[in-house]
């Protein structure tokens, strides 16, 4: 993955990557890392991160591990709220500290500091620290970026802040103070403008006022220029750094790289829960299949830039039909009511709970139900169920009809559907991933994936 990412990134002129993400998934409720981290296991996180770092460096790209001092414990999203790593110094040393320390020893050239506070280490360096000092995010906290990262851990590489528009940073102090404080705390680069003229002036004011010292400024500039020199950028001509479109496209989407993606997807798909031994499925046993689309909250930048993408449930329908199944997609109660004229909706909503809907009709119509959850990682990544009374929207019918629940995004939906007896995580919804899923469900290949996180979310009922 690192090597392919490096080849394709270099082809379009990139020389620095804000990856790998080395956070540790220890809280299944955390919305921002559920689909971004390697694992909840420290050693697995180290192994994957080292491999990625080595692979991407083969293309002359500098990796930046993130988000120091470590996300995955607090359930909040620092884009929109504060985030705290509550670990004791001993716990942090044995987990996040071990990950970063190993990468530092392997020559990691840069990190991205996260807007995450680490109160216990602030108190370690200053037992008299105020609460405000303890909860100050790492990007603005000298105790974390200088005392811990630089002095205690000995990291001498480049440090960049995470995006400067994120609420966990912007809410900590006035922006005019925030900019120079970030550099004074130990970051060498500040990520993203709000207003170029305003931000440049505030950074200059911070230097003139002594918030940024000459020594700190020279140290930051030395690391920036040193990183560029280490990449050999000062020796390259423009066409070497930014190839032509033709040269770039010749290195992107190569068949051998696509084959790696297909192989990774096939090996990753995880049969998390298999209590009804339903596989292999076949048209002979379960001819009539109902697919139920399961979604989360909509909106945000993803919705704005994503366009009208083909739903995974629609792709899966075509693949299953090619196998000989008769496939229907359930139109939710919510979808049907929203199509009605406004004057008819109130009566329709009331009728949801008043109408007769025999279970026997559902059983008579379908041999198998597959719920397909495509809940995008966001601040709230839980399932958004539509109104339901005796409809397939929510899998209440697991004792009446064989039911399979598939998540193509977040791996933690068993917390929402513990009643489901067969649960699969595919981790993405690419066409080749869904084809690999069907290959496994019909018995053409084996389920070999091992869950990198606790997909049972720490609950007892999710296992049974």
C-alpha cells in the first residue's frame, strides 16, 4: 500500500504525505478513526506503519505519522469538538509512545501534531499546571511538543500542525495568538490559512512581540529546508518534481497495482459473526433475496463533493443476479413517505403504526435478507434507522428469515444490530470488493480476514 501510494502520489508532484495514521483504535465510538487506523493493537499498528513508511519512501516521498500524541481513546471528533487522550504516562509510553518511538528509531522524518490534549504528561512536566494548561491541545502545548516529543523522546524531525480550522484548535485561544503559539510550542509548519493577509500578519506580530524567538524560528526553518534537502528537491528541475500529465497518467492505475488492491480486499473481508452457518448461499436454497440499504446521517463535505455515487446495495444487486438470485431492494418507509404530496404525509406517518403488516407476508416473499450498511465515517457514524413497524428496515426478523448484515464502511455496527447472527465487514465498497464478498458468500473462496479491532464493541450480547 505504501509503495503504490508513493508511486501514484509522486506521479502528480507530491513529495510529502500526511500518512501513515498511527492512531490506535481503542474506542469503537470514535467517529474519526474507525475506518482510518490500522488496528486497536499496538504491535500490529507498529508493523503496518513501518511497512507503509518504508514503501512510500521508495518513491522519494517523506511520510508524516499522525496524529501525535494519539487519537482513538476519546470518542469526540477534534474537527468539531475538543479531544483528550486520558492515558497515564505509563499507559501512553506502552502504547502511543511505543508506536512513535519505534518509528523514530526507524528514521521517520516528520509527524503531524494533532489537536489532542495529553493532560497526564503535562502534569508530569509541571505538577503545578493549571487545568487550562493540561487540556491545551498538543499543537499549542510546549509541554507536549517540546518537553515530551523533542526532549524526552529525542525526535528531531519536522513537525506540522493538523488543519488550523479545526475546532479543537480554534477554540483554544484567539487566532491571532494561536498562530505564533503553535510555532513557539514546537511545530515547524502551520497548516492552512484562514485569510492569508491576516494570518501572515499575526504570525509576524508574534515574532515581533517575542512569542516566536529567533532561535525557534531558525530551528523551524532549518528543519523545513533540511527535509527538502533530504528529499533532493533543491537538485531537481521542475519537470522532475511535477511530471507532465502524460507521464503522470502512465503511472496511475497500473494493472499490477489494481491487482494488489483486489488481493488486499479479498484477504481483508472478515466474517465476524457466523452463528447460523448460512454459507454457502445458493439460488437453490435462497433464491429470493431482499437487499436493505442501511445508512447513517447524511451531509458534510463528503455529501457535497461525492455526487450521486452508485450505492453499494445497487452494485451488490447486479452481482447477485449474475449468480442466479432473484434480488429486490427494499424501499424504506421513509423513502416512500417522502415521495408523497405534502398533504398526504401526516396520514401516511400515522398509518405506519396503525396498518396491518403480517410477518407471514414477509416470510412468504423472501428466502434471505441482506442488510448493506454504508455509513460514512463522520462525527456521528451510528446507523440512522428509518421509521419501522414490521418492515425490513430494521432486522427484527432474524428468527423468521435468514439474515446477513454487511458493513462496507465502519466495522462496529454489531453494537447497533446485536441480534444479527451473521455479520461481515468488508472495509470498503469498491466493485471488486463486493465481487469478492459474493465469491465468499457463495463458497467460491474462503473468508480469511481477521478483524483488526474489537468488532463486538466490548459487549456480551453482540457475540450471541
